[in-house]
């Protein structure tokens, strides 16, 4: 089909093109730079330009393609970013590549090795975004959020990146064009790529990234809930009793607080599985999943241990995240309320939407987000506790003092 299409192009343009079709596995037939692959080409071709719409599917981590590119893989990789990494390798110095690819690689631990290679060996110069995820490949069942990137194989970072957008693939005219400082789009701290579309979003990224350091630097960490309920049905219960602990779900987060019980099915479980239990102490709960239509992506609830004195242990369903201390004593109530003020603000909600286009709140990504100092967070918490105002508007007002210095 490819050969026939290229012959049609030749005929239509009345040109004689020098066409060479390589009918081999692209990943396995290339250089052994990524591993000692005896079947790889010892002197691979280098190109001025690569243009690609790579395949998109997951591989086993033991697949030959994954084994040949271990340095860019984490777990079971997706074939599209192996193609992108190999294409970059196949470029000459100052060569250019233009790729259609999902936006999933731009953040998170899963793609960190790929990002480190991709953004250290090359520099982004242009990004094109689509405003609709279901109109890019309208004849296919593709709901992945898609982007087009242009990357130059160089060690010299440009001052800025051009970010454009369109509704769908039929109109790639630059309906919106924004020139963004390079260090706003590409974070030097974790190589995350921030897909900003407006000046307001540029300001949001700058503001949050300048506030402080990630939560682990102040002894805090977001974790994912411990119990997958449908895989542990034998442990679930509908009422309390001896050796029974509460199981907290996203539905228990209501208007900034954790309400329990609510008469939900299976909101208790036995204590027979210690690995699914945690101490009853102060936490900030955060929903892991929201719908695309919901106004906020970050939805939090203050959990205070003293409100549930009858329990020494509790459990959390894996559709919520919780923030806890890394080690040492539990968080003070002021700290929990202060964290709520931060993550319930418009600033942090917009920031996370820019960072991650999905409806899932990823704990790894949240642990990379800059937050104020512990002292500043506790100060915010005391103001929250005295006001008892859980609204986003009040949280925004509290955060203004920190953002504006």
C-alpha cells in the first residue's frame, strides 16, 4: 500500500522520487546503542528529517523491542515512544523530527526515562494541540488526547516554543498561536512538559513553580488508597463490629470534609489484611478520579482522626489518594487544613489541569508539584480553621499572600 501510494504521488506531481522502503522491524533493525542487540545495524543511516505517525499499543516489558531499549523504558512500554526515541537517535545533529503522538508522555514517572532521553538529546521547537480528543482521527475509535511536536536534535535550548492549536485534524491552521518561554514549557526539575494555551496558563505555571519545593522536601507525600474493593470482596462489610475498620471512598469527601458513615454499601472491612490498613491519624484525602465535565479536578477532604476515636486503624479505597507524613509524627490539624487551602485553590486546580490532561489525579505527579514551606502551610491552616470557610474563593484569597510575595 505504501509503495502504491508513493507511486501515485510521483505520477500526480510528475516527479521522479528516490524512494527506499525498508520492510523490517524498525526498532530491532536499528542501532545497538540502547543495548547489545546482535541483529541491529552496526552503522545505521542518519537522516535530516523524520516525519511519523507511529503505532500506538502496549508491549510486554519482556518484548524484544522493549529489551533492546531498556534505557528509555519503565515497566511495560508503549511502542509509540520507542519509535520516537529511535527516530531521535536516527537524526543527524541539527536534524528535525515531527511526530503525531499522545500527550501522555509529558508527565508522570512511567515516561520519565523516555523524557530524560528525548529532552536531553533534543529540544522542542513547536507544539500543536487539538481542542477535541475525538475529532483528530474521526474515522477511528481514538479517544487519546493527541498532539504534534517538532523537535530538533541539538543541545542548545531555544528561548521559546511556539504552541498552536486547532479544533481537529482537518484544520491545522493556527487558530491560536502562543510563543512561550522554553523553561515554562519544559521543566528543568523533572522534565515535565506543560501544555499551556493562554497567557493566563503561563502565569499559573510560573506562579506555582516559583512557590517552593515538592511535598517530599517538607516531609509529606501523597499516596494511593490501599484497598481495591472489588478484589477483596471477602473482607468487605456493611456494618461495624469487632475487628472491623472503616473503609473510606471518594463518596465520603463532601464539601471539603470527610463524612462517615453515609449508609453506603461495603463502607467497612475486616482487619484481616494488615497491608491494607493504616493508622487512624490526620490526612488530606484527594479524589483520584473525576469526570471530564466536573468543574474541579482536585477535590479534597480534611480527615481528622479525633472525629473517629473508636478506630485505631482505617483503610482507604484506591480511588482516593491521601497525603501523609513520610516519617515521624502525624500531621497537625493546622497542616491538614493548610494543605486543603492550597489544593482547593483555583491556582493549583488549573496548574494540575495543565500538567495532566486526564481525569485522574496521579500521586507521583502531585508529589512533584511545588508547595509553600511547612510553616506557611500551617499559617494558612490556622486561618482556615478560624474561618470554617471551605470555599474555593476563600482558599484563593488565602493563597494570594504567598503568590504575590
